[in-house]
C-alpha cells in the first residue's frame, strides 16, 4: 500500500493537496479531488482518521440528539443524516434522550462538551439557551430539525400549515363532521407539535364557516396503538360518528383505519381518514397523507453542517430553511356518504 507521497506523485499534486482532498478539510477543485481519489484508489491509500483528527483538531464525528430512537420519523431523519455524512467522510454518534432530564444533562454537560464530536444535529428538541451557548462557545456548530432555535440554523416544518392542508382536503370533499386525533399533554413538549397541528385543524374549520361546531377530539400518543384506541372512541357511537378523521400522524391514522375495520366500517365509504408524515406503511394502507420527507430533512441538516464546518468551500448565505410538504391523495379519503 502506497503512502501519501506516492499518491501525490501519481496525481501530480502536493501532499498538502492530497490531505485536503481526502480529508474534506479545505478547498480543492472537483477535478483535482477526482484525480487524487483515483490515485489513492490505485495505490490502496486510506487516510488515517486519527492522524487527520490530530492535524485538524476534528474528530470527523457528528453527534445527533433525538428524543426517541424507536419511532419511524426519528429513525428516518437519522437514516438520511447518516447517508449524507458517509458521503462526506464523517461518522455519526447517536444520543437518545428518552430517559428524561438527568440523561439530557449528562449528554449536554459531559458527552457533547468533551471533544468527541465536531458538530451537533438536534432533532425535534427545543434546546435551552444554556445548551446552545455551551456548544457554540466550544466552536461546535449546531443544526436544529423540527422547529426554530434562537441563534441556531434550523430546518422548520410549519405544523399549522401542514394540519390546515390535511383538513382542507377533507373539507374540499364535502366533510363537515370531522374528528381529530392529536397529542396529549405529555407529547406536547418540544416545539408544541400537537398543539400547532390542532391549531391548523381548527383554522381550516373556521375558514370553512364551521368554527361554532365543536369538533370531536381524542388524545393519543402518536403510535398505531394509541390511534387505534382513540379512533374506537370517536367511531364507537353511531349517533355522534364523524364522517372523517384527521390524525396528527400517520401512525395514529393507520391505527384509525384498523379501528374502523374492527367496528365493521369501510374506509373510506363510512369514514375518510388522513394523516401526516407519509410513513413507510402509508402506501400499503392506501392512506392519504401530507408528506414531510424526514429522510430528506436529515440529509439537508448535514449539508448545512458542512457549510458551517467548511466555510471556505461552502455557501454561507443560507438562512433558516422552511421544510417542504405535500398532500398525497390515496384511497382512504372520499366524499361523504349521503
């Protein structure tokens, strides 16, 4: 296996250029990077991550902080981030904060503040001012995913607008008795996602002239099981049964479809159901949903981090970015039965 000097001679560049091209630290033209990569491949040369880290003061490792690892949405964001980090030659370390306040303090006061990561991606976590200032003081860039963070570049989904779009779809089909399955108090924490989605739902009803009509509501925990139990309550009484349900997540919407079937109802003939996310099972269940592309959110977060870590080679003009979303109509919604 050749060394860095042999790679430089074969590529016709300096050893410093080889180091920059293979480590990702510093400016190298695309043509030169390809030449160096080809030469390294021919000689079987691999950059030592330890040596590169000592020279640059970086670990080539990014920390991702998430509230849950066992939820599809968060796993999808992580999957997209990891895919992008591999392209840039970075490793990923996950910190799961589902354990509560003491675990969170340990992560932010010890693990992230030690020189174990070069930067941090905070997924659906509303960081405190102290947590942000500690990381920034040590030169660790932060990107937030899911909501605004003061002093931090963020990727933000407009949960009010997303919920309004889902509800407007049901209204456009002619539904006026629409039930809502949303979050409970325990889930209404960082960025108040359940509250914002309920606000969007109510705004759509008000714009349609239905503000004075009390909408049936059941709280759930954003799981299929929780959605199933909530939908059983909404649909169980035929005298009060809504003709449609807007669930604040696809998992709760899928639970609603299963509950309707167990009650002998046909979706969408007897009840239309719409969710949010475009979960990997949404197409299988024929679920109409508002897609928010979590994997793409993870990839975009990494691209912003690369901007912050390598300012000499990247665009520094990007501001906080609103995330895209799109209504995807499938077979779970239709016009109400007369």
